[in-house]
């Protein structure tokens, strides 16, 4: 790391140079602000250690001159030093753009620790910038693989609503890419530099969900040993994605409605409400109008969420996309596993196109990943896709119809059957079973306990 020392005392420059060079820093030192600016015209520095009281241009004037030509993210990290410092001086340094302030005299360990902390901050900033760049590319609509007109119309809608704070309700079968669309809305809008927080409302036990979403105060319940902000507060100024909103317990639907109507929330156990600025995007694989009829979902909340509805078509409704997606996933996993696979033979592709894909794009991706692993030649053949045909031919026993025609009871019976089957197929491996069921490991453990499996 290249470091510039600015101090009018030669002994201080000499001491700091020795300390920093021992730690592997590349050091340049000058005696004043004007000299520093001239040096910086010819060279770039990662860090600057600058004294405040100096003849000519002092440290504060140097800060003002330094940050004028720089966009702040590109400017060097500046640590100010002074033997005559006050709190007001430190605050003024920070206001002008300095990272930290150290009082003289200081120990060698103190200056090194401050620089290491600054290094870590810069590393995190660079990583965050890189991840944002990757995310923006990944969720750029131009990079989504499709030639389907339905999706092109959805892309137009995403661009129209991205900059507005209105709520969006995304519906579609499991595996159709609801979270992908939610992230695309976020990264195409004004909030893209803020957090995107995703939460699966069906994966968290009901008794914990309120605290997870809205936070709690110390003493609100037995284990509440300190105040804890919830996911809504974490997403303040950004976007919260409420996946499987149809599984949100009825009592929490009221609290969510208040957040949407009033723009405020109340932590569990708190007597005061807090203003919050969050863009809400919800998604569900359920038919919410049916949930409303059965009394499991509030009609007023549905209308609040359904301001901009987006329905994602299942993969079987856009067969023309299957060859595009197959080749995309072959390329991805061939690179990942270091295999030289050029493509897929005609018979295998024909079967893939004609398969109904109940698990949609997610299932297709899993099948191609397995096909790449199993392929012995440079082309994927039908025999490399056994999982696809096993799944197509697997008979799932039908649960008995309850005498009271309860949809909830029927859903529970189906869940029990599928969980038992997944555990059997994976020899009891709960992590792999959760992947097959397309739910979180935590949700699977909760359901196993709830159903006594």
C-alpha cells in the first residue's frame, strides 16, 4: 500500500517512515500540504497521514484542496494527526473527508492498527462495489435468457415500475424466477445502492417470524436480552422481498398492512412506532384469491400488495426458451466442472422440450447440472439424464380426501408424503432432501418436527 506522510517535523516524518516500512508500506514523505499536492499530481496513494498544524497550507486547508478534484470513493484514505487536537477539530476533519483522527504522541501499534482498520474498510468497499457491479449485470434484463413475448412484456413493466415505491406482487409456480424478477426491479430502480433483503415467509416458524420481520425490544420475551432490529429496519431505504407471502400468519398480516399504509412499524414489546422507508415486493405460488375466500388471507392486504401484479409463466408455456436455457446451463456447468461438453444430442433435447417441467427453470438447471456431471463424451445424451425420467415416472400416492374437504388438511397430507419421499430418496440426508423439496433446511427441520416424521 502506497502511503504519503505530510508533517513539517522531520523527526516525525522519519519515525513514521521507519514504522511503516517495517510493516511493508511503500512510503513517501513531504513537509507540507503544497508539496503533497504536487507529489500527488505525479503519483497515486492509498493512504495519507497528515499533520494539522503546519506552516503555509495547514491540514484542514489540505483536506479541502484534496477532496475538491476527487469523487469521494476514489480519494485516498486520510488519517489526520495533531498534538493540539480537540473534539471540534476531529469533527471538522471528518466533515471535510478524513477517515480518522489520531492525537500525538501515539504509539507505533496505534498508527498501524488505524491503518489496518482503514485497509479493511477499503477492502470491504471494493468488494461491495464489485458485488454491486456483478449483481447489476446478473439482474440486467438484457442478460435474462428468453425469446418469449410474455417475458418481454414483463421486462417492459419492470422498467416502468422500478423507480416508483409502489408495491409489486409477483405470482407464479415454484422455480419460475420470482426472486430474479424482484431483484431486477430493485437493481433497475433508484434504490439499487441500498440493501435488497429477501425473506421466505414460509421458512420461519410463526412464533419467530414477527420478531424476524419487525424486531423486538429488550425484555419483550424470555430470550430478548437486547434490542434487535428486524428485517424491515435492515432494509430501510432499500427493498424487502417477501417470498411466499401467502404463508404469512393472519396476525402478522395486520402488522404488514400497517407498514404499507402508514410507513411505520412497531417492534415486539415496544410502545412506540418507528417510521420506515421500504419498498415492498411480495411473491407467492399460491392463488391468493382462493386464500381470501378460505379466510386465510386478508382481502385489504391483498389489494395493498397487488398494486402492480406480475404473473410469471411456467416453463411449459414457453417451450421455445428451453433450448436457449439448456445451452446456457451446459456452458455454465461445463466451465464450472472443467468438462469439454459442446452441447446435447437431438433426442435428449427433444425429450427436454416435451417434458412438462413442474419445477420450471430451477428443475431444468438441476437436470442439466447432473447431465454435465454424468456425460462421458462431449455431448449430453438421453442416458445422461436419468433423474429427469425417474422423476417423470415416479408415482406419488394421492392423499385421501378429508371428509370436511379441508384444503389445509390436504396440503399437510401432501407435504408429509413429499417429505417422506425426499428423505427416502436421499437416505435421510436432510440437506439434500431440502434441496429436492426446494425449501430451506431450517423449514424442513421445522416441518419434520411439526408432522412428527
